[in-house]
């Protein structure tokens, strides 16, 4: 379980807190969606989950390991993968297979295991046959899939997605959403920031962020039923229903 307790964060001492006392639990295997207006603190929150940021106050723990404990950071970052909104920010290899192998290679795994992880991860995202391609020759949607494959290859327990369908055409969007469904059905916990709330209608639960706080938490049906409260903070359109 990822546990966030009274998390406060400010980027600069002269600025207001970006996160203001956020508390939530993210159990293993659960699909948790984060929604909220721009500037509500969603991306700042997920960067705390794999120790890219550290609390100004409060705590974040992953399977009992505190992110503030320097000795635990490497393992926390392996367990909690991060897929950024801009895929180019996490592509580092000269070829597709080199890029996917980068993370497992840093774990000093045997070469045969690294090869297996590369092949399995590319198959998961539908990129078998792209191994020798240079990342700069890929389309925007293919780069997004490559960034996901690189995270999958680390064999995490949790993956945080920061608006993974942003800037994709409808076909690319559905492809990414199906990968997320398959990962979650396989037992992986998903933390999913979404701009279009229809993307997360099948989530197990939804957390609504506003002004650095967790405003609402519940199943999609419970949260999307709060039409007036969601409209008041500028969210919409609402999907119909959602998995209970």
C-alpha cells in the first residue's frame, strides 16, 4: 500500500503550499483516478509517490518504506513507476530496445532476464518489431507506448500515469486505455491523472483534487453524482455511471 498522511508541499518558501494536508491510501491492485482543475496539485502529488519530490511536512510511504528515507528511495522508485505526460522526457535510448532495457539494466539483472523483460514489455504495448527503430522516428503515440513499455520493464507494483492520453488521436487514446486496463486486471495498482473524466469511468475509485486538497473520494458513480460540486470547480463533462 502507498500511504499519504497529511502531506504538505511548497515549491518555494515565499509561495503558498501546493499541497495542503493531503491524506489517502492507494492499495495494491486498485485503480485510483485523480481528477481536478489545472493547478490543483495532481502532478505534484504523484511525484511524491515515487520520491521525485519529498514532503515539506507529513509523510509518504510505499509498502512501509518512507520516501524521506534515502536508503529506501531506489527500491521505492522501482516499485512505483511513473509515466509522464511528455514521453520524450523519459526516453533515453538510441533504439527502442535499448530504451526499454535501460531501467532493468540499472538493476544489474542478468542479460537474459533483461532481454525477456524487453520482449514482454514491447509485446504488452503492441510494439513487437520496433526493437531496432530509433525513438526519434516514432510517432507521438508510439513514443507514448515506448515510455509505458520502459516502465513496465521495471516490473513495478504501481504505475502512476500523468494524463497518458493527452494529445493522442481517438485510436491512440483507446490503445493506451486498454493497456491500463490490462495492467490493472493483471494485479498492478494504477494511479491515473485524467483530464477527460470519461477516461476513468472504469476506475475503482476517484479522488477529486482542488487547491491542493483531496476534496472528494469515492467510486466513479459516487463522485460523478456530485454534479454541483464538480461543476463548481470547473470539471466536466461527466461520464454516465461508471463501474461500482
